C-alpha cells in the first residue's frame, strides 16, 4: 500500500538553528512533491514544489531536497524564527489529476 | 494572489440537519476544487474532486449522497453535509487548483463543523 511518513513527534529547536524535517514515501514514483505549512485551525499554505528531476530547490530561508532513489525529501528552514512554528506537511501526487496525498505532518516549535 | 475563502468558518448544528459550506476562489479561476476532511492530529484526507460544470469524483469510502458537492462556477464550490451526525464533526478544507499544468493547490481557511 502507498505510504507517506513524516516524523510524528514534534521537533523543538532553538531560534537561529536550522530545522530539518523528513518525508519518506513508499511504493510509488511521484512526478513531484510539495511542502505546505499549516497553522492550528487554518488551511495549509503552499511553500515549495520540487519535481522528480530536481535535486534541490530553494526559496529564501527554505530548502527542499528530493532523492527519488531513497524515496525521501528533506525540508530545511535556516535561521529559524519563532514565527516558523507550525505543522509542516509533505504532499505527493499519487492518483494523477493533481490529487494530493498528504503526510501526517511534523510539528515544529522554534524556541527563543 | 491565489486566495480562497470559506464560509462559515465554524458551525454547530443538531444531528440530522444539513450544513452547506461555501468555498470561493477570490483572485483566480479554480477549474478543479478538492474537498478534504481533517480529524484532530491527523492529516488531510481527500474526500472528493470536482471540476467546474461536472459531477464530483468521490474517494473510496466517501458517500456521495451524504456529501453533496456542487461546482457551478470557476469561483464557487459548495459542500453540503446532509443529515449530519456527530461522527461527521471535523475540519473541512477546500483546495483550489488551476488548469495549465499547475499542480499547486490553494487552500481555504477551513470550516470547523460540530454536530451535536
């Protein structure tokens, strides 16, 4: 069966450090992978999309890597700030038609 | 850009009543609208996909007669939870997608439904 795994335990880091979140998947080969941010009681907000032929993508303090051999994506936030505290979701196009299947998300807490 | 609104943001209703949730794309044309449900501490689960002017496609296990979806225009989609029961209490989120090969979805702020 298809599976998308993200660290279920919350990640606590100190302000200014780099946060690294992991997304692992099995049993399919997605054409792309996306990362979203979700705050409590809100809908997800798109952050980055990386395609299967891209190894790395950056946007300001965000960096995403995509290893299709390992079936893994890493999401990095450099110089983290308390405002970065949220749940981060990875999502893959599994069934085609741009339908997204989401991971369970990892909650990030950036402390002063 | 790419703003999606949802209304209402929160609704409490009695068991057996129907609830309609509206989802509007404010500054783009949502050729496809995705409806999700999210239970506490769980991820988003896709319920159905609708294309403007067409019938919605429901995911396995989602009752189409219970969750009525209408996508009458490129800026408005509605989800009606019919004869709601307490187990339907959840966070409902819509996500709009555009045509032209753009894979990103733009999500509404969500609707918290509580069925008593």
